[in-house]
C-alpha cells in the first residue's frame, strides 16, 4: 500500500527547513512530529537518521498543525513533492487514539475470500493460494522504514459492517447457493482436515468478537472463531469495497498481517488477544442512561400514536378559507377524546397502516432501526417517494357533535380515506439524534474522541499542552468590548482558543457571555488564513431555541458581514421572513445608503444602467408597458441632462404609450363606467352627478381636457339648479366612448418604436457627457452591487453565506438540508450527509438548556467545541412525562438525579474536572464580573444563587452604581422594592392547570402604567415575569393593546426571559399562605412544594430575579416568607425581602 492509499484523512502542509537547520531535504518517511517549545513557529521532524526543524509556509498552517498535534493522535507522515522554491509537502495521516501494538497477526482465508475477490474484480475466478495472500497483504499492509502497520476499526464502529446483507439473505431464501458471502464457512468446512473442522455453531460476527480491517479500496471483518481443538483463529468474512470517505474511527496498529489458509493459521497471540479485549469491552456509561431516556421517550410517542390509531374519514368538502372539512366515520373513543381536547396536532393520510399500528408489541428500538434504514436508503421511485413523504395536515378544529374535522389544506388527495397521527416532526428529530449518537459511539464524530471525552470513565489520547494564543488584539478589543475586559474574560477567550477538544464557559447573569462569544469568533476569524482558501462556514453558532441563536448573532459582524442563520421556527409560514432575513434586509438598506453617500457619482451610473437594461429589454421585447417605463426613466433625468425639449418628448411618449396599453388591455373595465352615465333629464336627476363623478375618477387618464371639464361640470350639478344644459354633449361623449372602448383589443406582434429607441440612445450618450459613465468599471460595479442590494434579497443571502466565516442554526436544524447545501453536500443519504458536516469550532450558547440528546447533534460536528451557559439558571429541556416515568421505575428519586443535570452541568462539575486533574489543561472558566445590574442586586444574585453552592462561583460588579440610577416615584431611587400584597387583599385560584391571583395582576398593571407614563419612566423598558402562564396572560389582558408593545414592555413566564434584560422588572409570585395551613405530610420537601410551588426552583428564581438593570420589584404576600420552611427552601426570596426592608423600599398596596 502506498502512502496516498491510506484510508484516513491526510493533511497536506507545505514546509521549508528552518534557517538554522541543515537538512537532508528529500522525499522520505517522517517518524514523528513535535512542536519545538523554544520556537513556537517551528516543528521537529524525526527522520530515519536525523532530526530536522521545519517551518510552515503560511502562518495558518502553523496553528492548524499545532492544534492537530495537541490532540495527541497517532499519525503516519512523509515528506514529498519538492517545489522550485525548496519547500516540500509534509503529508500526515491522522488516526483515532494512540497507536496500538499487536505484533504479528495471522488471518485465516478460505474459499469465500477467493470468490469475493473475484466478484470485486468482476472476474469468474480470482487469484488463489500464495498469490491471493500476497495480494491481500498489498491491499491491507503498510510499511514505513522497518515497521509494519495496518488499520482497523472495532466496537460500535463496525456495527454497520456486521449487519446481514439483505441481498444475500434474499439469495439464501431463494435457494441460490452460488455466492458464499452469506456463509463463508460452508466450503471451508468441506475442505478442512477432521481435527480442525469449524464447529457447526461457531460464533457469528459481533462487535465483541470481531474487528474491521481497512486497506487500499477494500475492507473486511476479522472474526474470532473457536476450533474443535479449543484454539481460536481469526477468519476473514464480509470482504467489501471500502467506504468512499475516510473513516474517522480508524485506528493505527503497529503489527504485521499474515494471510494464510485458515486450516494452517496459528492461534491468536496473547498481545493481539489483549488488544482485542480492550477494544471490544463495553461499560455502563453516562450516555447510555440518556439512550434509555430516549427509548422511553420513543415508547411514549408510539403510545400516543396508537391511542389515536386510525381515523376513517369521508365526505371531504373544500372551504374558501384554505381548509378542508371531513367527517370522521370510524374512530376509537380514545381518538375522539384526543381530537376533542385539541391534542392531535397534525395528521397524515395513509393507504397502508405503519408497522407500529399493525403490531402493538413493536418496540421503539425496532421502530428506530427502521428509521435509520429509511435514512440510508432514499426512495427510488415516485411511489416510494410518496410513501416516504406523505401529506401532513394541521388540525384546525374538531366538532364533536357532527364528528367533523377541519384540516389546514387546500384539498385532500381523496374524498375519503385513512388518517393517522403524524410523527413527522418527532421522527425528524429522532433521526438526527440517532445519527449523532451513533457517530459519537463509533468514534466517527468530527472529533473522534468525543465519546471518551464525555464518558465518566472514558480514556482519551494523551493530549499535548497547547501553544499559547494571544486572547485579544487591539482590533478585537476596540470592536467588541465597551468596558475593559476582566481577567476571567481573557481566561475564557484563551481557554476557547487553546483547547485541544472542548471548553466550557459558565456565565452568571450579566457577565458578558455574548461579548466573550463575539471576541472568540473575531479572534478565530483573525487567525484564519483568507488567502487562497475558503473561509466559508468554519464555525457553527448554535443553541436550542431560535431566540438564543438570534440573540447571539444580533450584534455580530464578521468581515463587515452579518452571520447568516438557517432554518425557521416551527409555526412560521413558508413565505414569512425570518428575523435574520429582516436584519439582512436592514443591513442591505444601510449599506446601500452608505455607498450612495460616499459615491454620489453612482446615482448617474445607476440611471444609465437602469436605462440601458430597460433599453435592451425593450429591443428584445418591445411592449408598450416596457416602452412607457423606459420613457418615464428618461424623463426623470431632467432638463439639466436632456434639455427641455427632450424631457417634454419623453413625457409625451410615456403618456401616449401608457394610454395605448390601457386602451388595448383594460378598456372592458371602463365600459360599465361609461354605460352608467346618465344623459336623460329623469335619470340624471336620480344619480347623474354621482355617475359622472365615477367616470371622472376612472377615466381621468384617457380623456382630454374638454371631456374632463364636461364630466367635472356634471359631477358638481345640483338638481335645484334646474335642467342641465350639457346633457346633449354628455350623450355624444357617451356614444363616442362606447364605440372607443367596445372595439376588440388589437393582438399583434409589437415592433420597437423608433422614437423611443432614438431617445434612449440619446439619453445614454448625454449621461456620459454630463457626468460619470458606466465605462468607469469601479462605479459600474458599485452600481450593479447596489441594484442587487435593493432588489435581490435571495441573491444577497447566498452571497453573504458564500463569504461568511460562521453559520448559525438551532441544534436540530444545524444538520438540515440547507446547512448541508451550504457545506457543499448536495446529495446522498441523510446519515452519511450528517456525518460529513464538520466545523473547526462549534459554539453552543445557552448550552445548559440543551438536553444531552439534542446537544450531541451539533457537538458531533465540531473538531473543537465551546459550550457557553450557566447551570445555575434555567434547567435543560426534557419531557416531564418521560422523567416522571423513569423516576417511577427506579427505587427512589436519588436514582434519577442525573435526569435533572444537564450535560453542561455534568461536564462542568464532574467530567472536565477529572480531565483537568489528569492533563493540567484548563477547560473550564467562570466569568466573575457582571455589568447588567446595580451592584446591590448583583451581590444579591451572587450570594443566593452561586456562592451558596460553590464559593468559587462568586462574582462582583464591574460598573458604578451611578450607571443604574433612576427617579421612579415612590422608590427613593432604590434598586430593590417589594410590593406587599397580603393574603387578605385577595387569594390565588386555579385557572386550568395553572394559577392566577387577580389582585397581584391589578396592582402590577396600576404601578406599571404609572411608571411607564411618568417623566422618569418614559424612556425605560419594563418586563413582567410570572412563574404561571395563566397569570402572565391575565396581566396581558388587563393591559390591553399595551401588553403587545415589545419595544418597551414584555410579559411572559420565566422560561421566555433567559438572556433578556430590562430597566425595570416586576416579578409576580402568586403563591399565598392558605388560611389556616396544615401540612399533610412529615416530608419537609413535600411540605415546601405544597406551600411554595415553583418558588422552590432556585434556578428559575435566579433567572426571574436577574433580568433587571435598575430596579427589581417583587410582588407578593410577605407572610409567605415567615417560618423556617421558607428559610430552608426559598432563602433567595427571604433574603430579598430583608434587602428591601434594610436597603431598598417596601411598597404598600
């Protein structure tokens, strides 16, 4: 095997000898590559008989090679292709993990291999015996110097290779025994000597007894087989062509492969046996727990689908509002109940029921396997396409009385049929999670070590300490930071830039997470080499929700371009502009204005360009509409350019051609207006003036002055003035117009008007004489660019994407078709496409909110991963019903504590701490200075929600208190206030499954309106937060139209407020102490849950009390805070009430 045939990613970098080095500079093998600690821009290459120092030709290659070497992966390398300037190519093949030692390894070969090789070479018979063994060694062995190597994958990475071949299974079922692929032992057993016959029940290939060896264009599975004498051998099976793409899970093995007849193969040596055991052993793991969560989540999905079952519908009626009404003729009671509650969501039409409805015992694991197979085998015919992509219909409403179902669609394919619950959205998410999980499990993620990095007992390749990178340059400092960056912010940037694999940045409220992300991105952009290589999509910016992604990219501008975001919200209409598209439109408008201000000559170029384009269009398609538009643009040039006579000529041509077009194309529209003109005294006295006024309005552009004057007189005539003197003239006008507009339209092949053609040529020539010309290439290019900015938003989106250093999308949408297209992946199966998505860096904002299964989707795409978030704020988003069932299935809540812990929290508090203790590489940083709020409030947040759990997470304030001054009435300028609403003023009550307290809502609205409308509050922003959706909605209703003012006021539950900030925030607590209150349990935690509800959730309380800049107002019953139960379970609220009494203000209602 030659070096270029190695089935791994090969990095090619051009290098030259260092100035101080006298090198043996020729094509040769390189045995190791090391960073030179004393010279950061040099690398030491170990050759066969010497050590040499080299430098890369471009600085970006220095950083890239340093980053690759820092991971510590095994490699093979060579120097080759010397250029005229003396430089050579350093070619490096990288592998997953360290190099394995196996010594000599014998692989048994039988007739199956002979026939498989013949089949692959498309020959009736292939090489045999020694000739075959030597051919296999050439394909699968690589020699460097005195050492032999081969390449293998093992464990979950070979699951695909171990799957039975459906084609071979079909052949076996049909009795076709001409192909031995389905049973490689059959012929071998016949030819074996009696003592070495393979047992009839020899083990089938599994991940525990097999591994895959890859070579030059081929790969095979080597499986351990037990012989009758008790010894074991490796036997070859499943010989196929190699993967089209290099395999990230490939391991480098130092050892010699020998191929021989299986009956003469020696037993497996101890060294190889030990490595085999290490590669294939399985352990209980962190990710496996989340696999179980996913399985249960899937079972609940199938349970819901089976509950709805199948709806038989008939009598489809198409409505004018874009809906179709159908009558449900047959359905279960459970299905009707789901429809009545409005829980159906979407339905889809089917001709045949899916397996999970036909077989109630089908497990989600089997269903998921089917999903993966469908992703790997795209539909090959229109019928398959229709079945793979069925029609989905949103349920608008269900009328229980008539069993009528209204669906959002223009029409149904059939008037009757079957509908089932649509799982399309859930299935798409399941596919993405399954593929990402499998890539990580198999070691085929963009960073092959991602699995061991995450797992509790994972062993990663020993990484090298990364070279230091300057965290900030003067450019980034001035562009990104409003305040001097703190030491911890600099540490966070350095941690992200220098990490060999993963970095976590914890950002308490207001500590500048978004600013740090912007600085990291700007530095990565600076460090990227933009010469001769594309920088498109080097970084992925992502988050779980669209809001998180949009907040992250809102103020970003890389290379003066906005960061493009792909994917839309679930409920957005197809033609709705996304928030990014709206911002891009604003960016285009702003840029166009700036270009026109700096280049006033472009206005003339634009006029010339527009006239030239219209002129060429008119010559090709000489319609009156184009002619009128061309004449209009020429007339707009004005007297200074054309002269008075030519301007008048253009105006007349415009009017003439426009009138001709109207008369030819729209005269039938005016006939009714003319027919309604009243010419007799009796009818004119009835409504003559009104009908004349209608004609005057509609025919103003096609009548001359005399006729217009006549209609004007008629429209103003009053009956008390007697008989109109103009009725005869009006009758003549009516007859004339009827004849004029009743003539049939003229259909003819248009010819260019010579007058307009000559005038256009003159106009273009005059523009050149009077000012700048389109011959000025720079100005012409700017004018063309301005035309695109103004008129072609889709082209601008594509252009921005082509030159954007970073892409943005939500975690799930980061692997959709639009992202694949932008990364140059245009076709192929979904699984393979997702595997090919790769970024140098993946940055996840609000990472603590993303569940592990969703977080793995973007993480699998990043060679280096930066997670930014805060596990002390809102928890990760998981299905509560799944969590409840898992808790019910365990022996106690302590067994499922891991459910409440996000992957960010787990990595930050456990896994990365272990890695740091081992290799001393910093992977975690906590930002320690907030800039959002008044120092008093910042200290309160730090004390109650961070220091209480970990003193090292304490943070201070970075801005003076004067920055947060306000003069709102009744507050004394204090930053903390409690609006006391005792239980006697009004109780809370149920609203559906939620709670409301009307008196709290009323007092909030009263105080809010007073402050918003006063002089001190007219320029302030306000937020109203509640833990209960019903209470937030109640407040919004009381405010009326003001409740929808997103610019100054936002109302909602705490879940929608993370990452936001307002000058003033009201927090509605709702809970009040029942009178009298008696506990029904001795469990203090259950007592607190009964009494305080959501207030016990410290992370939600943290978010709700850290959104304000100048003033936080908590609204609720202070009696709720009395007693030791409150001190234990809601200490934050107790402390805030104390703060208001001592350093803030308490407002009485």
